[in-house]
């Protein structure tokens, strides 16, 4: 049975015999409001949206709906099943994401660092249910008491008689038994797989080139297309001449679709060549005057005016009035593209009122809906194949890849793969939003905060722009967080750690500034203020200070900086060490991280995520920015939007807090701390405060 | 259009394409060898790296006609069933996340060790710096190369 055959319409019962072994259905909750998650009606309730099936040959099939895009959660997910079920790891089968999201109980969308933490409780319960009915089935067959039977290594054993039966042999009988709602779960010390590094299942094919990413799909008779779109946001097409494009060998058709001009060809390169040969008179659209500079000016202009209150506690103005010292600073973060290495793409095939889509996505439900809307067919007429993705980072939560593939496919009598160039991917991003953040703190005579303002100028939606600002991990009396949010027509979206990456930069830099204003070591200052507010973060901070030897002697123009943050159910603190060259170049020498993710299911995979998050965050600190000019992105490819390279890698040390608390998120929590840690280190090294990212080395030059 | 008889992974493969077509697209769209990846198209990221007579080249910026009789090695031809020491080392270090840049990373690393079986960290960094990885797997790439260099695989 394929995963796509499983749906709530087919399985009204959560368990039972389906002629193919034991089936346990269960429900994984869905994080409401998770970035990019499609809303579904409540009718789904607690109906199953995941299944464990043990077939008569003993293979354990796990059907669930999260996408793998390199984060490794698919392996962790299966490890939880295997351990609780006492199964053989080699017999666990990872099934593809369901292909009919409209027939699924929750919106299929992978984001918010949720796969493991939302799966943790229901998954282990379901695995325990399966284990218990298998044990019961063996006991019945042997006519012994269930308590005498032990589940271990994929079989049930009756110790005193020495008999044993494999899970496959018991699956059919187990399917006829009553399933306990809340069977006993294993205790932490009995885990033999959870918490033990396990090789990721997706990697062997990734080192041989066998892995089929979205762009690697090849179908008989398929065509390839490139879509030329207005460079400016919400711009349009006044007119175009396609005669040169049509003359390019391999081009089979050129036509306008809503929002672009499609060039369809026998291969990708011919489509690109044809598209380059188009002569288009673009309409610059309503935002042609928009630029990063105008936004910055607007942010500064509003900095002194109260905004919409996001959170208020106490009396900020009263607190400031009593302060012995007032500290002011403002911070800017710019638009950032996600830059997945696999550019956006999708393949679609429209035949009458049937549509099939193949897309490397994070959001199958919204992809299917997009395809149905564009094609004007019911959702269930769309077969949506979720392909492995070459990176996501939040970019593939938007279904514009599917959108253009279906638009083109509707006019082509063949499957067609629409490939975005790197330039397309930069030009039509859903960027991390620009922010101008105004900070003001009142300090008492000893230097401790008695009032705190965090004002954010940016673009709606609020969560994407301001996430994390309202609840910093500190005790801050007379707290006010307010916002000025204006729609500039520039597409923004969740970027790995959503909001927290901007707001942590401002809060953790400013806290460092306050510590210096108070004449207190930043570590001591932060520790005292988070003592009551966030004890788990305090623990990370204390650990990282020790591991990094905080305060150790550094050379000339070298320094240490510390930053910490709590988000997506995890806690993290990092110390960065930098050397600033006389010409202003910043070399990050070392990053020490302490993460508290609760229980860690697959430690080596999590370590890899944290290391990679640090790299992505260092690119955001030192290199990357998307400028807007004339309402369009300036950066277009890696020549003007560099990424950190292996040559610039610091030494990275990742430590985990030992924990028996429930698992927290992994992909996003390590993203926010590196930028402020690095900038605080730059201050320690040079006395220059960096308040805008990426770091401008001109500010750090010795003149 | 012209027919080119390429030597790819020890076999003769023929394509009928425009002479200036980048090798990348001939491999991917005409020969079905999709292990070689498109990412930037301007030879700035290394995802499309293949070996030409053992030298790493950016196939997105190398025309089919320029390849001539050169022997092309793609990730599909790096080994039978993933047995190349670097592929095994990549798994031993659990190097990969999304995996998209890694065919290029592996071939670049293979060329490095062919030329310089015992590179220093600086030499590794110098040779690998043109291969970008957005997931940030650089430290593990370095460790995996080191593993092979030290014969620990």
C-alpha cells in the first residue's frame, strides 16, 4: 500500500485489520499559526493523520506528512517509533508524503521547527500501542499471561518457555485486538535509539547522486520552461516581442501567463536562451520609487512616535522619568533571501480537469490549493507529489513555484518543468523583512534597567517582522514593545527563525550596550537579568561562558561577545571570538554554542543542524543583504550576494545540555544568537558598535 | 545543432545539441545524468562541478563543444554503489544536509586528493572555497576529507 492510499476517508477507524497487517492510526497536532501553515477546517479534529503499519513480513511502515529538506527530521521521527516499538531499525520504512493533502486531517506544512517536538508524544504513544497489542497477541497464542511476554528486537519472547514470535507473524492477530488508549511508555533510561546518534536514512543516495530532487524529475516527453517576470514588485508587462526568442533552437512556444512571459523549450538551457532573447517593455509598477534607503528614512522618521502596542507592562514613561541614566540605540536589519541551493522549480502536467504537480516544497497543502485554484479544478483533482528539496529555510512555504508551473502547464500538452534561474530566485523572493529597531532603556543608579522600549518599524505581518521582541528572556520592568508596520509591496516571508533573527540582534546588542553603560561585564549583567525570567537560558549562558573561557586574555583587536535567545521551544547561548584586521575585515575565529533542546533524539544530526545554522547566521552577519532599488532587488547571483565559504569558517564547538525535558525545536533556535555575539565581540575588540547588518567594514578600519 | 560523442563515466554518449550548450544541461536534460546540479549558472557556486580528465570544471560554464575527447566524470561515475573513499567518509561524518551541493563538493574533493593526497587545512580550504553550501556543512566536509587523507576509512 502506498502512502497516498491512506486517508481519513479510507480509514474511519483508527486501527484494525486491512488485510495487510496491523495498522495504528494516530493524530499529530498541528501548531496553529505556524508560519506558512495552511488553515484547515476544524472537522479534522483528532482523527488520524499518521499511521504505523506492520506488514506480515514484519516491515514497519511509517506514514506521516512532514517534508524532508535536509534538516534530518525524517530519521529522528522514525527513531522514536523504532525505540518505543522495540523494533529492528533495518525494518523501518519511511513512506512518502501523502499526495492528496485535501484528503488529509491537518495542513501539510513543515516549518516552525515542529516535526520532532509535535511528533514526540503521539508517535511514542502509537508505537507503544502497537507494541502492546503485539504482546497481547503473542500471549493469547501461547495462552500465557501478557506480563510474561517481552517485546524486544522485533519479536515477542516468552522467557520461561523460550518461545518467540516475530512482529510480522503477529501483525494480523494483533490487528483484531482492542488497542489501549494510553499504554505505558518507556522511561528515559530505557531508550536505546533515542538519544543515540544514528545515520540519516536520506544520506546514502545523496552522496551517489541518486537522490531525485524536484529539479531532477524526468518524465517521458516533458518540456522545460523559464518565465520572465517584471523586475519590480507588482510591476507588469506593457508589450513584448518574442520573435528572437522563437528563433532560438529548441524553443517550442512563447506565451504570456498572468505575471510573466513563458518560454517553453526542449531543454532548460534553450528555455533560458529563449527567455534572454525576449524584448520586453516592463511596467515598473506602483512601487518603482521604493528603495532600501527610503525605507530606512521612513523608519528613522517614525522612531520617535509611539506605535501599535505589542506588549506593555508597567509604565515605560514613568520608568524613564526615574532613571539615573538613559541609553539609546537603533538597529537596522535588511532584506535577506533564503538562497536554497536548488533554485525554485516545479513540474506540472495538466490533462483535462486533472492536474499532477511535482514540487520540492515545505507546504504540500497550500501547493495543492494553489494548483487547484490556478487550474480551476477541485483540490482532489490535483495529485501533489512532494519532492525532496535542496534546502528550504522557509522559502518553500510559498507556493509560487507551483503557481507558475501550473500556469505554464495549462497551455502545454505535456508535462512541463518550470525552472527558476538563480536571478529569478533572488528577484522574486519572500525575504526576511527589513527592520529599523529603536531601543531605549532607563537604568537606575547601579545600572540596572527600570524601563525598556523596543520599537520596530517594518512590514506586516507582525509575527514575521517582530517575532521574539515582545518576550525577551530578561526581567525588564516598565516594558513597552510597539510597532509601526507599513506595507511596502515587497514580498516578505518567514526566514529560518522568523522574526527572532532580527529582534535578537537588537535586544542582545542593546543589552550589551546597557551593560557597558552600567560598567558591568555583559555576562554578569545578562545572567542577573535572566535569573528569574529564563532559568534554562541562564544555564546555557553559564555553561557557554565556562566552555568558551569567558574573559580570557585576547590579542590586539580581538574580542569575545556573548548572546543568548529562547525560541521554538529551545534555548541557546553562544560566545563568538573575532579578530578585526586593520582594514576592517572581521574574521570570526571561534563560535562556542550551548543548546538546550530538551531530549535530543538524534544527537549527531542535531549537532549538524546547529553547526549549519551558525554558518547561515554568519553569512547574514558578515555578507548577505538584498537591497531594493526602484522597487526591485539589486542582488542577483552569488557574485553580488556572496555566501560564507569554507575558507571563512571559524572553529565551532557545539555543546548540549543533558535533559529529560520534552524535545524542543532544532532548525531555528541556533539562528538568532550568532549575529549579536559577533557584533558584541567586535565591540570588545575595537570599541566600535555595529548597529546594522551586514557588518560594514569601513566602520572598523583604522584610519 | 551538432552531434557530440562525449566520453562520460567510461562510456560513449552522444548528444545532438547546440555547440555552445553548457555541458551541465547536456548531462541533465539530454543524457539523464541529473546528479550534476544547477544552482547559479555563472560558475560561482560549484554545484555543477564535474571532472574533465580529472580536473574539476564548472559544467554550467563549459560548452559541450569545448569538451572534445576529454573524459568526463560525474557523481554517477564517481564509484560503483558509493564505494569511493570520499563517499564513505562523507557518510561516516554525516556530512550532508539537503545534499544539493554535495555531488560538486565530492568531485572537487576527489580532484584535490588526486593532486595532493595530504593537504593541510589551509590547502583544503583554498581548493574547496569555490563550492558553496547553504546548509553550512563545511566543517564536516573538511573532516571527511581529513578522514580519507589519514586513511581512516
